[in-house]
């Protein structure tokens, strides 16, 4: 192969690689628009429908690090192909589900399969693009793909849910992955080469299993327990989760000391700024993911908009997010954390205005403007949280820290759906015959403001002279 053909083949390979983050992010955002339709379609309770979102994030969070190491150990092409195959099959399983339990099991497995394919896409970029300029361009396309996926997910979700076809519209949001998955599987076989195997890598299967058990014991009772009046089993599971997490930390410390290939390198948590950054990530993603869910439910069930209208309302939000994130990438090197603090202030203004204006007769323009204002502020914050987490981390820990960041991000999103979303649904269910969606959104937003205040406090604790350079791989989610 001559050099020109090699260059062309790299960019073709990049297009194939980017199908993983594309599908993964689409399936995060497409579900928000479809939640009311899914709830009616499978007769799910509020807690069960929260798990449709949280279970996907939970499956992904539990195995992201393991998925990345599987590619190193067994070959990235092989694991990428397997992840895409399982993602396609589990997507179809979601579309065929007849009960909430079936849907939630398949959504969890869909999240697990995404944890196999998404880390390979990032690793392939590092392998294929060794020239710094080409790598920067490839990473730029990765970030663009995440943004496009969020827009596609919101609009496509709204369109498909309102589609009256041979099957219910909400099922189409899962079946749409079938043709894309088949084409991707063919392209992976044809255009990607296998990478060398690093058999020196050790797998921490037990660590992944312990982490998953702890997260399930926490997330499940937070959603189901709330709507059942906090029975003893729910309280017992949450207490068990505390003990499991304590055991997990001890297990990881022991494996780190003995160099047995721990899931998480606990030496990272000795870095103060790293811990502060992770807390900022935790509370920001809790607030953000819950806000997307609450907004979609409020607009459809509370104000009576169609799913397609709802999807279109979020288009300015996505566009303003991209514009502000591009602007912030230029300002952040000079102004540091002040850019993120400005973003938090804009989000706070959006939330206060929503508390004042989001009532049954709110105008469509006000809805679009205030959700768009939220996107404008979030674009100054969310893509750069990874910079905060990594800025004080030694280079030798950069890969491990990025893995911890991704795991923390997904876990925080699942907790946001369970806790902040739980407040929203609790208020709705307090008057089941006359649900007050405006009051529920108010309480959900107030809880989100509390999260926002903690993020602001974490940023204030960080040193002023931060070396804020844009991270290699952007954070996921709009």
C-alpha cells in the first residue's frame, strides 16, 4: 500500500471507529424523548422507567475499564467487533421486550456491550494516528461525533416515537440500531486491522463484579424503593451497598500494593485536586442527566407537547452547547476555572427563570430559550471537567485517571436519574389523580441547584493558577 492509500485507509478506518461513540451517545439521548411512550408501552412504573436509563449507564460504568483492558489483551478489533455485535443484539432485545423487567435487563446488557466497543474506538485513534496533527484532527472528529450523536438522538427519538408504523414507535428507537450495527460489523471486518496483543495485562474480573454488585445494590433500591415506601429490603440493600463499596476500596488498595492489575489505581486518590475534580464531576452529571429526563417528561406529560416537538426544542440547546464549548476551548487556557464558573452562573440563571416561568401556559419561545440558555452554560462546563480531573495527575497515571473519570461520569448520571429524578417523580406521585408536573419540575430543579452549588464549591476549592489545556478525549454528553 502506497503512503497516499495508507492515509486514505486511516480516515476510512476512523469513520468505522466512530460508529461506536455515535451509537452509544444516540442511545443515551434517544431514550429521554421516548420515556413517556415506553412507560405506556410496557406498563412500567416510574421507578422501572428510571431504571431504563440508569441501567444502561450502570452497565457501561461497571465494565468500561475492563472493556478497555480486554482490547489490549485480546486484540482491539476482536473486542470492538464483539461489542458491536452484542450492542446490536441487545438493542433488538430492548425493542422486543414485553415487560419492564425484560426491558431493564436488556438495557443493562446493552450498556455492558457499549463498554466493550467504546474504549476500543479511543484506543484505535491512538494507534492509527501517530502524527500529532493528524491525531488532533481525529480527536476533533471524535468530539464532533459526540455532539452530532446528541442532536440525532434527541430529534430521532422524538420522530420515531410519534411514528405510527407496524409496531409501536418507541420500539423503533431500538430497532434503528439493527441496520447501523450490521453495516458497522461488515466495515469492522473489512477496514480495521487487528492490533498487537498485550498479554502482560492483568484482568480484574473480581473488581468489576464487586463494583457492579455495589452499584446495583445502590441504584435499584433508590428507584424501586422510593415508589414502594422504602420497605426494609430497600434500606437493607443500600446498607449492603455501603459495605460492598468499603470492601471494593480495600480490595483495590490490596491489588494496587501487590501490583495485581487492580481495576482502579488507588494511588490516584492521594491527589487532592483529583478528588475535588471527581466530586465536581459527580454532582454536575447528576444534575445534568436528571435535567434532561425531567425536561422531556415535563414537556410531554405536563405541557402536552409531542415527542417530536420536544426533540426539536432541544436543537437550539445542542447548537448553543457546541458554540459555547468551542469558545470556551479558546478562553480556558487563559482564564482557567473562571470559564467553568461563568458556565455554572448561566445554568443557575436558566434554572431560576425556569422556576419563575415554566407554568402550564408558558410560551413555546420561553421553553426553547431557557433550555437553550442551559445548553449555552453547560457548554462552558461539561466538556472541560475532564481537564480538571487530569490537570494534577502525573502522566504515568493519565490513562488510569481517564478510565476512573469515565466510570465516575456514568455512575454519576445513573445516580442523578435515581436521586434527582426520584425527587421529581416523588412529587408527581404525591397527587396521583392530579399530578402537578410544574411543582415536580420545581423541586427537581431546586435539587439540581443544590448539586450546582456543590460543583461551584468544588471549583472554588481548586487553585487559581490552573494549567487548563484541552483534554485529548472530550467528555461525553450534551
